[in-house]
């Protein structure tokens, strides 16, 4: 899976969890990737933890 896809999937899952609450269950956010600090930082600015 491309690094860009991993980042977008994790960000999308973060937004879904934040906006939909418990209406949906995110089962798999993508492969675990290390060193993705910029996306984590961007999402933390919106108060969403990925």
C-alpha cells in the first residue's frame, strides 16, 4: 500500500470516528506505518488523534 494511501486512510478513519461517534466502527485503518509525524501533527491540530 502506498504511503499516501496509508496516510489518507488513517486521516479518514480519524475524521469518521470524530464526526460519527459510535455510529460506525472502524475495523482497520490500514497498515501500521512508522514515522508519519506530519499527518499526525496535522490531525492533532483538529483535535483528532490518529
